C-alpha cells in the first residue's frame, strides 16, 4: 500500500522554472533509486531523470543542463528542479521509486494522475 503523490506542476512561460515534488508514503521498503518520467499528449511515457542511493544522477538528453533531480531520503521525498522550460517540456510528470522487490510503478500498473506541466511560448 505504497502511495506516490506528485505536486508542483503548473503553467509557465517559456524560459520559466518549476519545482516538482514527489512524496512517498505507506508500507515502503528501503528506497534504492528514484526517477521522474513524463508523458506528452500522443507520446509514450519517457524517462526524464534518475537518482540512485549513492547520489549518482542521469538525465535524458533533452533536459540535460536544465533539469536537476534531488532527494531527501529521511522524508522519502524527491524533487525535479526545472529551469529554462520549453514548450516541448509540456507533459504530465510522474515519479517512481525502486524498492528491494523492484520498481513500484511498472508498465502493467496505473501511474495515477501525475502533475501537469504546461509551458507556453
């Protein structure tokens, strides 16, 4: 009965910034990695950023230099800091966590509502 709740989305102009949050709660095992995904209308869900337990991060080429993922392990919370936003970043953003038995959200499961980010030109 894990819960993942995204927040922080909104509408911004191109060049603006947003910070997304993901709070994990419930019966959670040790979190070994966290990730952000996004899905634009008519497109597949894509991986945006990951952070593992030792702090190493990885980013999609499309967001490198503009987005930064961070975490607060004690509170089981992660963030996505988004700068220099582009209209192409418009999408629903989702978070995920990796626990000892694998990633909590999978291709066969519901990813919930996510949080909407809309970037206007």
